[in-house]
C-alpha cells in the first residue's frame, strides 16, 4: 500500500534560519497528489500546500515545495523561519487508484520548533 | 465558511462504556472522514462516508461504527471503550468523486481528545 516517510520527528531552529522538512513517499500509482498540512496546537489541521505536477514549485505563505516523482519526494522549505511557524507538519499522499475518493495516507509528522 | 466542527472537544470515558463523537460541516461536502491520532504517530484513517456509503478500514472494522443522518453530520461510535481508544479523533470533509484537483483537499475539525480510564 501507500506510505509516507517523514524522517525527522523534531526539528529545532533559530529564527531566521532556513527550514527544510523532508517527505518521501511510495505508491504504485502515477497520479499521486502530495500535501503538506500544518497543525497548530489547539487548532484544526489545515492545508498548507498541495501538488500533483512533477517538477513544479508550489508556494503558499512563505513555504514552498516541489514534487519530484523521480525521487518520490515532496520536501517542505522556507527561506527564513519565524517563531509563528512552530507547529506540527504532516506530509500526506492521495492517489486515485481505483477509488472514487482520494484517501489520505499521512506521514508521522515533523514538529518544527523555532526559537528566538 | 470552511469550518468543520467537532463535539465534544474533550471526552472522558470509562472502560467498557460507549462513546459517541459528533462532527458537522456546512460545505455540502460529499465525503466525511474520521481519523485516530495518537502521540508521535500518523493520523490513521478509521472510516469515511462517501455520500451515504460507509467505508471502514479492515483493521478497525469491528471497533468503530458511524452514522451519517444527513449530509452535514457524521458520528463516530465506540460501543465499549478500551484503554487503547485514548487518542485524538479528527474529523475531516472533502468533495469526493472524480473531477478537479481541489476535490482532494480535506478540511479538518479541531479534534476530540478522548481519554479512557
């Protein structure tokens, strides 16, 4: 079945440094959709980025990611971390396969902690 | 309005007792999902409704039930809670079916934190 791997459970950074959260995935389907969800404490998880286009950079709220199907990766990056970026970040995969609806397979999440 | 609401936000239950969690959305989404989230683990899909059709994951088939009396509401029911059910339960909704890319976006509620003692 599908799987998503986020190798870092916790990333700690000083404000102003670049952010990179790793995400790799496995699926037998070529039409994969990749997502980054962000989950702030006591709030609902919400969609930060999504992509299904190979080698195209997707940006939102200062974050960006590029889906690379050749390496099955969708790493999340930001040029300069802010204190308000501290949250739990989930990478997720959806593929149509033979299903009518796209079920999400989540990675285990990476907690980003930014310090002043 | 892209709000998904969940009630209650916190639930304390006794072992062996039933638990009923509620989710609602006003986006007229076809599909509603329930996930279980434990610390340091990925959210795990328990079941989802596509319109009136319930799909339950094979490994949680007998542990969780659900109902969807109308398009806006979906419940998650545990008949007899065990300690292993302690977790955060996240509800989400999306527009399902074939079509444009944005139909795969799932909108999440804030979750219900269940503690079974």
